[in-house]
């Protein structure tokens, strides 16, 4: 489903906008199965890695239809932007998640209910099928992710932290913000007291009756967390002088040619690969391979434009002097940089500088600013 190249991503985008965008708002919540995905864009694995960006996607949609007809699609594209901005203002949520995950993994490593869940051997057939789909395709429909997380937390009664790890290990579009905060939201700890409960009728309706006899806990109370997180004021300003420096590009910005810094002169561009040995969450072989191919695709495009570039492992950045980096956002790459106390001048996308200032509250507040965000680049 997901070929690892910018050319394929652009083809997918063009095909969706031309043929399926018009029906998106009406059909987007239906999961017709892994072979019938034309009702959603399936662009998230590319957006996550910066192969294409939100701006490109939204502009192409607006070239086809008006903002009012596109509004639901644009909102869904910007959910990922919102989650990222929300986490940037509260990075301790990610740090605490990893600490909780480590503790929970030790407690559940031999738990049979947990092992049955990740192997797709529960007594809930739709859940088992989604486990297989996740491992086979490294993707799940967004509505299905909500059902999956709800069943995991409230029917199988497993810790949400382990479910979030399971998604991160396999999803091609997994990122620290969307994944962690999405699971927190389903559990009821992201918006305190408000959780998401999957129901048999909802699953039946939106899977076109593909599943029957779905026995779920539909009355579970939300999970409770004693922790609350205050906003930490961040500086997302770019350094005044970046000419003739070395540039680090991480796995979330793999199309240098569409960045705000494409016209700057860098001595050399280093494409940074992060292997499992440096990650708190160990990724599946298929996901590691997907990331590797996307990095190689970016390398080839840079070389085609005669750029001096090289792929390096993240361990090697300690040897690079006079460098700046496209900001990797809260997650494993930033964790590595912080753990080594590396002083790197980060470069922030204009898009993020604008959007993240509106991520201090809930998404419904952020939604009010979407027309303003879009107007700046359309």
C-alpha cells in the first residue's frame, strides 16, 4: 500500500484529490477493509516523515474544492499538527509516558492476556483481524484505531501504555505526539474524565457489517490520572545565521526541497537514521526498512540536484561540528540529542511556528484558527 518514495506519495495525493476527495466528508468514518481504502487518503505515513507536507496536501485540496467543502478533510490533516504542537508545549507527557511504559512492560511481559492481544488470539474476532492488518500493512483506519484502543483498554483491561507502544512498533505513520496523545484521549486521561468507548453497533455500522457478535465492555468508566501538565514556554525562533553550516535532517523532514530552508547554502547535508539500539520503543523490521527506504529516496533526490549529502547513524552526529538541524520534534530523535547534551541550532518550519501557538488548549479552540492558518499560505 505504501511505496517508499516522494514520487509515489505525490501520485497518491493527486489520485485521491482527483477521484475521492469529494466524498471524503461523507465516507471518511467507514472502514471497508484493507483492500478498500479509497474513502480516505492514506497519506499519513508520508506526512509523518515529511515526504509531503500539510501545506502541499491542503493546497492541492483547495485547488480542487472550496474551503467549506474541504473543511473536514483539512481539519483531519491538521489534527496531527495540533497534537504535535500540544506535546511541544508539554514535553513531559512524552517523558512520563516512557517511564510508565518501562515500568508496565516489566509487570506485563509474561501476562497471558497481553500476549494474546499482541498475537491476535483474543475472543474478539474483529480485534484479532486488526492485529493481523496492523502487522501486515503497518496501517489501520483512524476509526479502527479508536475501536482498537478502546477494546484494549476497557474490554481486555490492558494498560494503554502497552497499546501505544504496540502501535508505535508497527504503524508507518506513528509519531510520539499523535500516537501517545491519541491513546491518552481514548483512555480518558488526555481530556480528564472523557474517554472513548467502542460499541458493537458503531463497529457494525462503520465496517459495513463485516463483523458480528462483538461482545465489549460498553459501560467502563474512564481511566484516572493524578498528573496534570502545565504549559512550558518554548522558543521556536530560528537562529539568525545558518549559511555555510552542516545540516542535519531527521526522519520527520525527508523532503528538503520543499522546506523553508531549501535556498540556504549548507556545507553538507546529513540524513540521520535512528536504529533500534537508540530507541526506547523498538520498531518492527518492516517499519525500520520503510524509514530506511524513505531516507535513501531523499538522498537520491538530493544527489540528483548535486547536493553534498550523506546518510549517517544518529550516533555519528556527535562527530559533526558547526551544524544545525531541521527540528525533529518531541520523540526518540530529540531524546537522543538531549541525552548526549548536544548543542544543535534547530530550524523550525514557518508552518509550525504559526500553528503551534494555537495548541495551548483543546482541538476545538485550535479549529477556530484553521482558516487563519490556511490563509497564510493559500
